[in-house]
C-alpha cells in the first residue's frame, strides 16, 4: 500500500522570494519653498500634482513622510537625485532611505 508522508516543518522557502524593499523618506526643513518640494516630487517620483502636494504637506506638518518604496538601488538613486536637485538650488531639502 502506498503512503504519502508529510514531515512537518520541512517546507523550504520559495526560491522566488521578493527582494527586500526600501522606503524613501522626505524630511522637512525650514528653508526649501513648498512649490520646489512639489516640483521635485513630481519630477523624480512621478507623482501627480495633488499627491505631491499632500506628501509635501505631511512632511511639513509631521517632520517626515514615507513617499515610496523601491528596491534598494532604485530607492538610493532617487533619494540622491532628489536631494541633489535641492542642493543645486542651495536648498537643504533631504531625502533618505530605510529598509522596510
Ligand atoms: N517647511 C518648508 C517651508 O515652510 C516646506 C517644506 C515641506 C520643506 C516639506 C521640506 O520636506 C519638506 N517652506
């Protein structure tokens, strides 16, 4: 007689496990103009005007705002690019990344 024996606790992790995601976080400051923050969010993170405005206001009022999640490389590249846009205008605008 044939029998199927299922051993408990031996299931392996699927090989297609998703890569870990990294958050991009926008930090508030007292100097960068609101319109400039919105412009950067639209340009670098492809947000529409109303979403960009909401994200900017959340950072403005709460101090920071998680704006998107990407793979590590994309998150770091976009955060650097967006921070650099502010710096090129002399603003202290800052985007950072954190593992989810
Ligand atoms: N606090 C800025 C101002 O009052 C605007 C601002 C909002 C700057 C969000 C950065 O992440 C930021 N001009």
